[in-house]
């Protein structure tokens, strides 16, 4: 008997160690017609974990919903929010006009984005990491449009963005359409290692104003590649791609229109100015079109 007991203690110990160090299994949330979840607000955005995937399936009507992502994935297990196109290749549309917010969420700067990354009370505030957003058509985050949030029916800010990255590390925006908002994509200075690729960003801005742009970013490390930047909304005087980042790379993009196609200006933040990468910006392989 002592021998048999000794033989079985080693595999039991290994089994305990395995469960102790193994990550929790990732979840896959499917949203759309005939899917387990009918609305984006049915996703438990307050409790996501590394490796979770949210698949939003295209439908004939837009999803009039908005939300925040404030969680941490990992390099091998990112958190992915992915649109699933219809048979004709059309992306699911996320429309900020008359959008609702999941009632369990609580986050500040609701006026600043249709989809927001970082900065929340519920879920608990953290530095978001390894987040991927792809294959979504996100639009209509601007006045006079309104949404339903924690303060009831609220008008968007002029500088609202289709995607507002308040803070985050290793954030990827891929193959999205960002349009009809104050800013198409906005990234604030606490962000780092941002990738924007394969997107179509156009038809943004506020009439008779110079302060809203198709893209307005300030990060520690940002790459724009293989994107198409189209003209701003009629009567809007902003720039196309405005950036204040350290370590900017802008390559192989089509950039058409705007007060300036590229507006690469100084940062306002010491931690970016003092970074060695701030001394070099790389712009190559782009098509720049100045409209009449």
C-alpha cells in the first residue's frame, strides 16, 4: 500500500500544477440573426478575458449600439472584435445615431466615441492591451446625432470619433470603414504600439471647422499601412491624416483630399518628445492627392 500511494502522488501533483497555471478557456460570442446573441449589448463587455472573440455578423439593419473595451489580452491570446461580412461582402454596420449602451457598462467620455478603448468604471479601469478590431463599418458619431448612455439621451461631441482610443498598448484597427464622424480614428497620448491597416477612412469632419480630421493620433509607436483615406465631409476644413506621435510610420496608403493630406506636427507631451523614436518619422510609398 505505501508503494501504491507513492506512485499516485506524483501525477496528482502534476495535475494540480497544470490546472493552477493553465489559463481559463477563451469565450466566443456570436452576435447577429439566428445567433446566440441578437444584439451587441448582449455581450458581457464588462467581463471579457484574454483570447475572447466577439463575432458580429452582418445584417440588413445597422446595429445602433456603442460600447467600451477595457480589458487585457496577450500577444498570443488577444481580444478580438470581428465583423463577419454577408454573402455580398458587406460589413456589419455600427451606427452611432440613436445608439444604445449596455446598461451594466459605466465609462467616461461617452460623447467621444462610438467604440471606445480604455477608460472605464465598469469594467474596472486598466491599461488595455492586445486588442484587435476588424471588419466593421463604424459611422455617425457627431452632432447633431445623439445616443442613450449613463446620462440619458446625449449629443455627441464635435470631436467624437468612430473609434476613440483613449489609452491602450498593442492595439490593431484592421480592415474597418470609419466615416461620418467628427474624427474617423482618434488616438490619445497614453497609447503605444498602434497599427492601423487596410482601413477605409473618409467622410469625417465638422463643417467650417479645422479641428476634426479623418485621423488624429498621438502615440508612442504607430504604423499606418495599406489604408485608403478619402475626402472629408463637404464643407469640413480638417486634415486627412494628422499625427503627433513618436516613431510614426506611414507607408503604402492612398491619401486623397483634406486641408493637408499629411499634417505631422509636434507632440504636446514630454514622454513622447523625450523618446528616441520621436526623432524619426518614416513616410514612403504613398499616393497623395490634393484636390482642387
